[in-house]
């Protein structure tokens, strides 16, 4: 049973956001969701569950890797962190996002 | 975690990976719930909000698990649900399939638990492969495997191959001071016995070399059965004193329930002590010797060493002349006899399992045929072929598991039956149980059956082109396949039936053998006098003579006779003979015979015919001229040309006196109905007081023998209240027990054959019913064209007979190839016995015809209109 992704654009964007989040250091899925939410001032209300398929896909691609660890409350959680490949991917995506937004802005500026 | 490691985990432990995904998601939701509650929400609101934010928990869970490679877990769970629902919709089919598989799996489980207990399980010794048995043989009676104490001591001193040697012999001792007194089967063992075997006690300690010294206190180790039976399993039994054979003996240890050496029924082990001259004689061979190979030594090396030692001893001692020393691995000797018939049993039950699997496969095929449209629609809608096969396998796995559950229940009952009615004399049979090992095998055959039954229908179904399936055509190939399966069922059933027929015929022949004496109305019992109380030879003779007189005086008793070992008990003593005027040539073997000590009335009581001369009577007392009576076989072997009456001979291990042959009696089947009787010498017990402390009494009664047991026991009590009697049984029972093994075996194989026959009949019925539906149109056309009821019946019957004959031909070929494995078990029946091979096919054809009746009648009753318009 396949859940069609919301839209290709959003999927790729979510990936980029996650990679950026992880640049700060290893986090588990919940922390990533919360950080994205807080940092965007709640503007981005991502369906939190869709984070996990994204994380797994990125792990398959080798952009991140995971490990079991313990939280401050001594609970078991899976922690993700960037790989060098992921770092490069993040730069590439950030750059293409930059170009895209400049291009859209240009179009929107014209009448 | 590296990606490769994760992928491996996903393949080999998908369940664990799936659980980890679940755990991760659960963690996320719980963190959100905690945050919500900290923000002041109620528990219900907190959870609802958390789940809402998360999204579709189940869907995401599945997707996530799929991404991690653990998607199969979900698929499997779903297939299982679908399979269960589909089976529930067709309860008769499910019941039939489950019952078929239950029979096959249950029978196999039962047989495996027996084979495991008797043959496969390692014995409770340390490194059993390093244990050997050592014995001496003169070529005469090699299956006894005994040795003498004097030789054993020399072997111990002179060998270079063993790290330890020990000897044992079985004896009987009366346990007194308890009510009722009981006679125990004991094993008398030398000090190193338990150490050589490497056996550990369940409680306390085992016997050691120190216990053999003359000045050591009398001790004993008891068996688990005795411990439970007479001491209530009380751990305080260690250190207790018991009255054994008139002595006060301290119990120092208890053995585990699975320690049954040197015999299955040993109640107690006691030290041999230093022994006496009589027992330690070089030619008194009655002990069993075991040894453990020294590190690095091989059986071949030990054999060479002991043969050299034996040769040296033979040169030194005339008693050893003509005897060689043999060495062989112990474990195969202990359990090896039971191996061939049990392996045959395994083969037979494998046939049953095959038949049940084929039947189940046939049922599944039939069902697949009925669901062709459903499957075709699924394929048309996009279900992959692999999925369909997987679903079919899941269904057959579910059926197989249900069948295994029912079958294991049946097996538990069957094993109880084996324990209750199984023949004695099969070592370790009493330890048959359904334990982890057996269940593991059950699981393996369950999964195997599921694969075997499910692959075929699944494969076929997925190959159907959807369009063909949606029409009603086709199925010719399917009919041939199902026909082939049924033919194989019939062939297997025939093989089993032939085997069963041969075994039953053999058993019937065996039972018809005349034992050489009259077995009716004969009560037998054994009495064993303790040495302490009856030290004097005269006291022993007097006891038995008085006992015989008292029992003879009881109402309902016609006569009483005594002998040391009862016929059909398969136990006897052998003795060498020196016939007067017949010196043994140098290097030749002396004559020997079975040696039986009897009371004067023995021959008359047992109804053993007198051929010539006279029986023993009151004049043959101790001190009078020595007399013996011989049997027909001895005359045939050693006096073929003349009458033996009046000739004289010496008995080995005796005082060397010449004894006159005064009579010849008929042969008796002493070692079993199937064994040839050899030469035997009878001596009156008054003239042989040594070793006379035990006797078996045979009481010829006017009435039913078991009615007199209490009276006989009373007579014994009246002479000596502390004297127990044991092995009380009517001769008919002894006779029946002596053939218990072949009877049990024939009954088991017969049962399997019946199961296979039943399943084959059901299979034939199923295929014929299917064929009738396939040929409905054809039949309709024929009827419309004028075929009568008879013709239709003949048509269907013809199909049945075609299947049956093919199956019979295949089965006969298989049976001819296989029945030779039964050759050793058959008594006077050839493995290719014509009568059996001719009768069994007839039975099968009749059964096949009977199975075709219902489909035939249904076909004959088809109205042509309905048939032609059948959709």
C-alpha cells in the first residue's frame, strides 16, 4: 500500500530541511520535527509522521546514518547524523533552492 | 549502523527490524504526549493531538517498515488473516485437509519419539563412543558375551589399552523388612563401574573401588524407579539402611531415571566385593565386562591388545583353551538390536506421511480449481504471480500448523499407548516421550508438508491465463496431475499393505509353532532364597522339596514341577560336556549343551513328552549315582547312530563325576518360538545343590491358574513369611509376552497400512468426483445419444480401475524392491510371498471400486438436459 507523497517539491524540501537540522548535530526524529517547527515559528506544519519515511529513504541513500542511543530521560531512541555525502547533498540542495527561489522571485516581480 | 548490516538484519530478522520501527514511532508519539501534558492537556486530548500531528500512524508504520525491508512481516500477517478467513468459509474442506495432515504428522511424531528414545538419544554415559564391551567366546554361544572373574582380573592387570575396566552381573535380592517383601533385580558391579561409564548420580554418590574391599560397610545405589516406588522419592533415603538379602545395607546414592545399565529394570547396584573361589573360577563365565579406551587408543588397537592377552592366558590356563577375547563398541551392542525394526518403522511412517501429504495436495488442488475465477480476477487486477504462490503457501502452512497441533495431540495419546502396551525387552522404550527434540522434528515436517502441498496448487493457479480460467474449459492437464497424485497414493498404500500382510502372516506362523510342552492351565512363579538364610545346600533342597509338596497339596493343583529357567523366557545356562569314550581332538571345540536343573515332576507337569528311558524320580538323590536326561537335539547331534541310554558324561564346572543318561525327552522351544532348540541336558536338583537358590515353579492346575495365586503365595508364606515370590504369570501370558515384539510390530504397520488405505480411498473418491464434473458434458451427450445407466457406471468405474491398476503396478514394483528389508523379521515367510502379493492388489482394486460408487451413481443420475447446459 503506497502512500503517494504530498508533492515532489515538498518531499525534496523536507529532505533538505532535515539535512540542515542535522547539520547542528545528531538528533532523533522528534527533536528534528520540533526544531523545524520552532525555527520556522510554526509556519511549517509538516505531518510529523512523514518524517520517518523520509529519514529512512535518506539513510538508504547514504546521506545520514543512525544509531541507537539514550535520551536525557534514559529512554532508548534512534539518533541520526549527517554523513559527508549528506553534507555535500545539503550544499547542493541549498544551492539549487537558492537558485530556484531567485528564479521564482524574478518571475513574481514582473507584472 | 552500516547500510549493509541493516540490510542483513532486514533479511534475517525482519521481525526485530519491524519492532524497532514501531518503537521509534511510539517514542515520537509519547514525547509529543508528554509535551502536551506538560502544557496542560488532559491525557485523552494529549494523545489525540499527538496522533493528529503524526498523521496516519498505521499507514506510516507500514510504509516505514517496508522501507526498512521488514515489509514482509506485514505481508505475512495479512496473508495469514486472508488464509484464515478463506478456510473458515469452507469448513469441510479445512477439516478434511487438517484431518489428513494430522494423521500423517501425528503418526510420524509418534514413531520418531520412539526411535529417538531407543536409538537416537545418546546414552547417559560420558563420551559413549570410548566405551567398549570385552568378552570371551569359544565360538559356541556368542550372543551371551560373558567372561569369568579370574580372566577379568588378569585383563585388568595385563591390558595396555584401557583407562579403566569394570564388570557386572545381574542378580536378585529380596528386600525384606517392608510389607510386602519385594524381590529386586540388582546389578552387582566392581568398583570402577560407574567411573568407567562416567555416570553421575541424581542424589548422593555412586560406588567406588573402596566399596569393594572386604572390610567396607555394605552399601548400595538405588534406581530412580525403586526410589519413587518404595521410598516415595524422599531425598532422606541417602544414609538409610535397608534389609537386603538378609543384610543391612546403607543407601548411598540414587541414579537418574534414564540410567538403565546393564538392564532396563535394574532396581539397585551393589558392590561385587572380593568374591569367593566358586564365583571367581576361571571357567565360570557369567559377568559382563566393559572398559573405557585410554586416550589416543582405538577400538582396533584395543582389540589387537586384548587378543594377545587372551592368547597368553589360554596358554597358561587350560580352562581358557579354545577361547578368544573379543572387543567391540558398547553402545551399538546395547541398542543395536532394536535399530533395524525401528528404522523399518520409520520408513513405513514416512510412507504414511507421504500419502497424507499427497492427499492434502490433492485437496488443495481441488480447491484451487474451484477458485480459478477468483484467482483469475486477482491476476487481472494486478496481483503478481509470486504473491499468489505466497498466499497459497500461507494457506497450506496454516493448514499444516493446525494439522500438526491435532497430530501432536494424537501422538501424545499414541505414545501413552506404546508405553502401556509396548513389548518388553526393547531397551529404553519406557523413555519415549514428546520432548523438545521430537517437537523440533514435528515442526520440520510440518513446514515441509506445507511447502510440498502448497507449492503445487499455488504454482498451477498462478500460471493460469486469466481468460482460460474465466471460461470453464481446460483442466485436462489438471485432471492428469490429480490422477498421477492418486496413483502414487495407491502405490504407497500397496507397499504398506504388502509389508503389513507379510508381517501378519509371519506372526501367525510364529504363533502356530508348538512350544514342545502344554501351555494351558500352568501357573509359573519364581522364588529366590537369600544366601544368608539358606546357606546350607541341604536346606535349599529341603525348602524346595517341601514347597513343592505343600503347593501340590493345594486344592485345584494337579502337579508341581521346578526348573531354574522357564522355557520361552529366553534365558539359559550353557555347560560343556565331556562324553565318556569321546575325547575332544586337540584344538577342537568340546561338546556343549544348555544346562537345566529340574525337579523330578518337572517333565510330567510341563507335559514334555518322554521319548525313551525314564524320568527322574525319588531315587535320584544327592549321594546316589549321578543321572541326567537329555533332549532329542542332543541325541541328534552327539549320538546320531546309537541310543544314548546308559552312556555317561561329565558336566563342565562340576565335580567331574560321571553321570549316566537315563532318559530322552522331547525338545522345548526354550529360547523363543522362532529359535531352533539346541542340545540340552537336564539334571535333578537334588543332585546339583550349588546355585540352587532360585527356582521357577510350574504349577499345573485344574482350574484357571490365576485363581490359585493367593493360595500359592500362602503356601510359600507358611514355609517362610519373609520369602517373596515374583514373576508370577500364567504360562499363556509368558507365551504371549515372548511374541509381544513381532505382534506389536505387525499391529503398528498394519495400522499404518489401514490409514494409508483410507486416505488413498478418499483420494480416489476425490479425483473421480472431479473427473465426473469435468466430463459432465461428455456424459450428457452420451446419455442423449442413448447410453444407459449401466454404461455411464461402467465409464466411471473404468476410470477408477485405470487409476487403481497403474497404482498397483507401481506399488508392486516398489514392494518387490523394498520388502527385502523385512527379511530378518519374517518367520518362515518369504519377502516375496506370492499369496500376499496376489491378495493385496485385489483388496486395493476392490477399495478403489467402492470409492467410485458415489461419483458413478451421481454421473449416472445426471439428466442430459442439465448436463448439456452445465455452465
